[in-house]
């Protein structure tokens, strides 16, 4: 990426948004990385939505906002009693930043929104990686991220060939046929592929990967949803992206938008550390 590519970002006003719970241990570093990676943009806003923390997350946010005036944060307090499902709580928090982007005049000039996870999956995000979205020839409404080792975020992924449905639904159907571990290998591990950074953009129905860049207007008429009509937990990004696509929007994985060379989610050990909560949620939905 040449300096001229970065110069193109100087005219843009963006917002960086995310959610956190019990993030005190790593939150300051995560915010610092995102601040550095977005330093080439003309105007930067940052907004973090917090809930249900039992550690010093709010103190860390307060100190981070003092150090970075662009940062605002909002605490929603304790949501676990009123919203016991994890994905429903996350969707509620994410919809709070959508409400702020829609209604708060502070963000009226924002053209693009970077949604970033704050749990150590954006350890290597750079200004050059972000600028690659604007260098792409495709007209996109969302550019989602890639990882340097193996693409991990299969629950959020929808692609007509690669992963046409919910991977955990596939896993459930395969269990009585193949048993473990082969059901997991087929439904999940086999889809965690390496995508070289120089590959063309991959159009998908849904993806996330820990970081995504959106046109602000594409987000304003979409909502996150954390459970279906039967109360079964969903990956909250999938309904959001379905709404964007119904409005004519286009969503891509940008192979050059690498947010981490390696992630804690990669490999079998890391995979289960991340995904076992999804399996537990699936099992509970049938209890």
C-alpha cells in the first residue's frame, strides 16, 4: 500500500464502534491499536458500549477516554437478568451503537463505520489494511476481515458454496451420522481455510471475522438480532447482513483486510475455546 492510498483516507469521517464485557485486562491495548490504525482518517469518532462487567472495565474506559478525546463510551449496566441469552445481550448492545449512529448529531458527518471486536482478534490491524477497502474495485457496502493463518469466524459466515447455512446446524445434523470428531471436522474445521491476502474480494451473504467496515447508510436500516422466533440463539451478524442485502447492499470478505496474523481462535484448541459456548447454546435451545 503506497502513501497515496493512505492519503485518500484523509477526507473521510469515520466511527469505530464495539462492545465489551469484563474487558479490563486488554481493553486499553485494543483501543490503542484501533486508534493507531485509524490515524490516517480525517476525523475519527470511537464509541464503546459496555454491559455486565464485574471487573474494572469502566475505569479503563474512563481513562482511555481521557487519553483519547475521540472516544465515548456508554454503560448499559446489568442486562443478564432481563436478557439472559448471551447473543441477545450482544445484539442489544450492538443496536445501541446503531441507535447512536442514527440519532446522535455527533455522528451526522460519518460516512463509514468500523465495527471491531475488542477481545484480541484485531492484534495486527493497520492503516494499510483498512485502506485496502478503498483500493478495491468492487462497490461494497461492507468489507469484512481476514486472518493471516486461517479464517475462523464460521458462525457468522454465509456463502452459497463455502458455508450456505448455519455451521452449527450442520454439525447437529452430522452428529448422528458421523459422530465426533468427524461432524466437527466436516461442519467447522474444514471451512477454516487460509485465504491469501492477494486474493480478489469474496462476495458473501454474511461474514465478520472480528472487524468489518460498513458504509454508514447501509447500517442505518438494519438491526442485530440474537435469537430467532423460537428463542434459539443466532449469530447476531447474520440478520444484520440479511437486512443490508435485502436493501440491495453488497458484502465482501476483503482478503487484504487482515486484522490478525494469528488468532486465539485458530487451531483445534483455540477453536473449542471460542466455539464451545456456541455448542452449549445450541444444546440448551433443545433442552
